[in-house]
C-alpha cells in the first residue's frame, strides 16, 4: 500500500434503533458519512440479522455504490424484504484495503398486512392472590396474534415499571396463545414478598409487554428457624454486659451462669418486660421454641405471645433449667411476634 495513504472513514448513523420501523415495500434512507482525502471511493451497503460477521445481503439500488459525503443517504427499497429486524453495514475500500462498519441500531420491517399480537394479564389482580412459598400459582393471561404463532415469557418484578424483573421459568417461559389461559409458577425458593407479574411477546412488529393489574403475595413457608432473620427490639437490654436483645435469636440457648454474653437480659425488669421479632416479609408459622435462663433462680412463669395477625398465645412456665419449651398452634401468617412477660421469679 501507499506509505502516504490515508484510509477512508465510514460511519452509519441510521438506523440507530429509534423510530426505525417501516412497512415492507417502503423506502428507507440509510444515513452515513464517507470520506477519503486521497481517493474517490464509494460504499456498498448490506442488511444482516446481527451485527457481526459481515455475512449479510447487498441492499442494491443507490446503496450499491454510495458516494462520499457527510450525513448523506442512500435509499433502500424494502420491496420484497422478509419482515424482520435487521442491522445495516457498509463496506468501502481504497489501496489500504477494505473498511467496514455496522449501524448502531436495527431497522424493523413489518409485513404490509401484519397485525401485532395482543397480550393481557388478568391474574394476579391483588385479590385472593396470596400463596405460601413453594406452592404453585397460575398466572392467567390472554395472548393472540392473527398473523403468526407467538408465545409469551413471564417475569416477576417488585414494581410495575421498567421491565427489569426475573424470568419465572417453567411453562411460563414459552406460554402459548389462548384466551384466559394459564401458566404455572412454581414459587419454590422464592423470597417472601409482594410482586407484580409482566409478560413479553414479540412478532415482526417488535416486542409487546404488559404488567399484571395487581400483585401476588408470597409468604414464607413452614420450614427452618426464622428467628435469626428477624429485627429484634426489646423493652430494655444490658448493653454494658453485652446481654443484648439480639442474643435471644442467635441460636445459642445459653446464659448466666455459664455464659452471660449468650443471652438477652433486661435492666432489672420482670413483669412487663417484652421482646419483639419483626420480619421484612410474611411467614407462615405453627410453632415456637422458648428457652429460659439456665439456672434455677430466674424463671418466666407466664408470658403472652402477641402475633401480628391479632392472635395471642399464653405460654409458661418455661423449663427452669434452660431446656427447650415448645409450643405448637394452628398455622398463621405473621410479620412479627411480641413476647410480654406476665410473671417471673
């Protein structure tokens, strides 16, 4: 090549993916800039299904031998094009060799008679849409496309905007067309919380999405110890000795006189002392295990458990040697529980 040669420069500004949708048969202007200070060059433009490989098909017409210029255009006659979504790339060449570049975005070419799909979600709508983690929940939706056979993918999201959720999986990954049909959401492993559902479908006209009209509430299931997951507050705690309220849920049933740093102790409170466990999500519970201080001088004789659902349970006396005292009850969904000491020795 010529040692003093300056290679040509080629860039494409349109299509950039914004407002670049046409109906098959329409003319579309590819906007480009081409310059070579040493030679007179032209560029040939192609369409491609992706933006790599330079393995597309020549566009033809004025885009076969497009002249130099800044932000100039060549007209692409899309007559006969297969509806779809395409990148455009250009190739030019001088003595230094070929130069190529892809468009920053895509052009969508729709069928002249294409009707976009319709997608709606009727459940969850926020009414009677509460399940326990691990249960199956049916998302109810309607999906139709009169021109093509399409499917929808469903996601869960903490809000109803942004389409930035997580795919649900299973049959909700590629849900078929139908009216008021369902796909089953296996909530096993879900973090308890409140979620919207949205769906996405697509044909040659581009993606269509919609959010559910309401939310689904997924409560924690009956399984392992949830006490360590709680935020703990209390009527008082002994900070100077390390006998903090959070020690009541650390999983170590120990205390004075063996190791006082493993227990919660109030500031000389007895009757009226309280401790509360609060969770960020709802859990289904059917039992509680309480441990008294491991000595025979201090004992909770009776206490009241107050659950966030409004129910209460009387407990006591607790095992005076510090052993486990378990209470079982009918399953209830809660976000907090408070134990208030009624009588202590």
